[in-house]
C-alpha cells in the first residue's frame, strides 16, 4: 500500500504502541512529505504524544515500522536526532541555567562550537522575541516565554524537520500569536512541520493535511479544506463530528 517515495520524510506502517495492556497507538499508517505541515488532532489520550515521541526517537514502537529520512527509528536514532528539532509537550528547560545557557548547553549535543552557538543563540532569541530575557533564569520567565525559548532551542541545529507537541497550549494570546507566526515563517522556508494542537483554527490555516485521531486510531487523513467540503462546517465542526468529543478548552 505504501511506497517508499523519496519525498517522504516520515513513513509509518502498522505503527503500534502498547503501555502494558493499553494500546495507546493501534496499527496506524501515515506518510509525511518534505515541506509539508502535518497535524495530529484528537482528544486527550488519543495517542498523539505517543506518535510524536516515536517519530523523534524518544521511545521505540511496540511493533510496526517507522522511518524518518529513510532511516528506521530502531536502527539509527542518532542520525535522525541530529537532523530534527523537537518541542516536547512539557518544557524540559534546565532551571539552574539562564535562557542563554540553556541554548548553549543544548547546542553541545549537536557538536556546535561555542563561537558558532553564541551568535546563533542570540539570533534565535531575537527570532522568538525574548532577546531582552537572554540572561534571566528560567524560573523568572512566563509560561509563554518558556515555550518560545523551547521553540528557539528546537531550531539550534537548523533542523529539516520540526516536531511540535502542543506548541501553544496554555499560552497567553501574544505568545500564541508569536509562535504561530514563526511556524508560518518556518513553513515558508520549506521546513517540514509535524504538530499536535487543540487550536483548530490555527491547524486549519497552517496544516496541509491533518490526521484526526481517537483511542489510538487514525479516523481520517486529509487536507482541512477537503475535510470541510466532505463533512461541512469548519475544522472544529469536522473534529466534533468525527470524534464526538468537544475540544479540551
Ligand atoms: N508512559 C506511559 N505509560 C502508560 N500509559 C501512558 C504513557 N504515556 C501515555 N499513556 C497513555 O496512553 C494513551 C495515549 O496517551 P498520549 O499519547 O499522551 O495521548 P495524547 O497526546 O493524544 O493526549 C493515554 O491513555 C495515556 O494515558
Ligand atoms: Mg499529548
């Protein structure tokens, strides 16, 4: 059914993840192509984070095959990790370090030399609009600033593929707007984006295709416009119709 198309950056075939007796992801198939913005939408517990974590090689699938850049996630995770950026669902910044130091330490994982990482860190803090917080400790940042810092950190290795798990959940409107604006920009320069979100309006604007998930299954994969044509209403109406569940907010 699935062909190895060189334009595909991620291919998942029969992907399954069990936690004990719980099937968190149940035999799903999808492909994501280069330059695409692909969204995983679904209620809490649908399995979105689990899928993302498998793609960014945080944990292995129970069964099935997942390839990123034509490399199996079980075979060579470090090759994959070097080329991707990750914004995990929960911020995992080092509270003992400043904003700037968090970026510099992270850059070391990618063997980026200090003489390169320092100007890069400044540029990225400028990019996400928190340059004035450069030498502030993490504990003194607002939630929105922390999220923007994690976005900056995910870009330190100039990734071809960016994986964003609920990048704007719980943010103030200003930070939320900034993050979506940056994602539109990254898409315009051909970065492949994979994201989860509860903001249907934003997904409708940014995503080329979305997978609507529930209980570990993909209910449908299509472009927002075609889903809206088929089911009527906006993307939120489609989501409600397919999952039968209200958005978290
Ligand atoms: N580390 C874990 N151990 C056990 N169960 C987990 C773990 N992570 C997630 N789950 C369960 O797996 C299901 C899918 O979770 P998750 O992938 O986080 O969904 P989503 O991101 O869509 O909210 C949920 O029922 C969740 O409680
Ligand atoms: Mg999640």
